[in-house]
């Protein structure tokens, strides 16, 4: 089981309180072409923060600064989250032209807050000051000889807050104080923290199949649901996104279908597109088979206990994935927007869903009296095997 990581560096106000975090890429770039490393880093940070951890676990209710490359600024790659808890940080490497100005204007009009990273007067980024909420100034290696001019120019825009970054000594902190910079970031205040969590990546075939299906404007919801539930890792990501503040969802859910409806097909399409950009490894097929079979068996048994089949699938999926990922059911349940009956079934084994899970556990343990589950278990195994065999047929490099 691989782990995924995201860096998180606090941003403080002048009184020393943490008011935001910048999210940072933490991983290997060995196999990534130099021309797309920034875009890879940005997409990986987005996916890890929102679908592997859940943004609430990374940042609580504080805003997150996320670096954007030109592809995201201009809309060539979609932003898969809303403006509620993010600040879009335009990298200093982005050349400002009409396309970039149009892209930033559209993002600002959509409600996203914009930050200008490593701001340098004369780089062209001064054209974006009217759209910005934050300007970040490098007080370690930046050109301090023009600081008076830059601060004065920024103060012409009352909506802009200055972020003093790369504060490594008390000397830089003193400069921030002298100019009344509202926010501060740097090693002298806090070094970045690295957060890690076990990860299981959705199959490339499923990501591509999902993107392709979503290209049709009248694609049936049942088709999208069937693609997502056929890959446990993909289903778990959709559940986590549905719990994200960035998805704008506050409801509790009991099925993958309901999570898809809450998040919306447009945002599902954006997340799927971003996952195609994010080229990561995949879990061995036999481990996915076990998790998927358990979810399907729970679904098959739901009617026997008067439980909802969709909720039973989710309960079985979460159970199987916690084993695969090496974390507790309680920890997983806290990360997902589960209805009370699903959460109670997972953590306490109660209710009709709890009866479904207990029956499946008894069958897996070979307990006397559970033999009558052999037929639905065989059906679940056949369904799971067909699903993963199809994926392997079109994706022969997938680990087996």
C-alpha cells in the first residue's frame, strides 16, 4: 500500500494566529518531464488534499492557498472545486498576456480569491492587481530596494492584503512589521508540515472511461454510477469529495449514487479529468477484487435484511477499503459524509446494515450457519472478477 503526501505551511496574521495554509507538493518528480512538473505538482496537491485526505482534515475551516500554473489559470485544465475554501495563487512563472488576464478575470468573477505569488514589479503581474485579494512578497531574496514603491502601489487597492513570505530570521519579520503586512509565512514562524495517508489509486481505465462517458451531455446517471462503483478507489474518492467544503455539500449521504448527485456531474467530470492528468501507481488487482466483492456481497444481501442496497454497498466498500488501507473503520467513517445508519453499522454493527455486515463477516470467517450465503457470494465474486478483468484487458500494465 502506497502513501500519499501533501505539505502544509501555516500562514499567520500579525498577532501570530494561523489564518490559512499554503498546500505544497511533496513527492517524487523523477519520471515527470521538466515542462510539466509544475502542472503535475498542482494537480497532485489538489487530488491528494481533496480526495485522499478531505480538505477539512487538511485545513479545518481555514482557507488553503493552492499554486496555479498557466493551464489552470486559462481554463485548459478545469478547477474541480468551488471558491469556498481556496485561494488561487498565480505562480510568478506564469507569463501575463490577454489569455491569462481573461482567465483570472473569469475566476475572480466566479468568486475565487486570487493571490499573486513572489510579486515583482515590472514582471507583468502588476496588471492583475485589480483582481487580486493577496500579494505575496519575498522578503528574503526579493528586491527590497523597490519595496516602498510596491507596497504603495498595492495600497491603492483596498481589497489587497500583503503576505510577507520567506521569513527566515527576525530581520524579515521586522520588515513585515514596518510595512504593516497583514499576513506572514516562513521558517522563522513555522516550517511546512508533511501530512501522509494510505492511498489506493483508481484504475486509469476507469478514469478515462468516466471522462469519456461524461463528455455526453445526456449521459444517464446510472451509467456514471456503474462506472464509479466498479472501482473501489474511485468510489471512495467521490465519497470524500462529497464531504468537502469545496464541493459545497453539507448533506449526509448513504450511497455512491447520492454522492454523485450531490457533487454534480460537472464537478465529477472535472475531478476525473484531473485524475487523468495525475499519473500515479495502482493497487494489486487481487486486493481490489476482495474489497469490491465484499461491497457487492453486502449489496446482494441488503434485501434479505430489509436494508437499502446502495447503502449496503457503501458500508461493504468502506469496510473492505479500511482493511486494504490499514486504517480503522472509525477513522474512515469520520472522513466521509455518511448517514447515521451507515456510520452506526460500520462502527457499532447496529441496525439492518449492521446485520448485513455481520452476516458477511460470519461468512468470511466460515462460521456455522452462514453457508446459505454461498450463492450470493459467488455472484459477487463473478461480478467483481468480470469488472476487474475488463479493466485489465484494456490496461495490461496494471499490477496483478
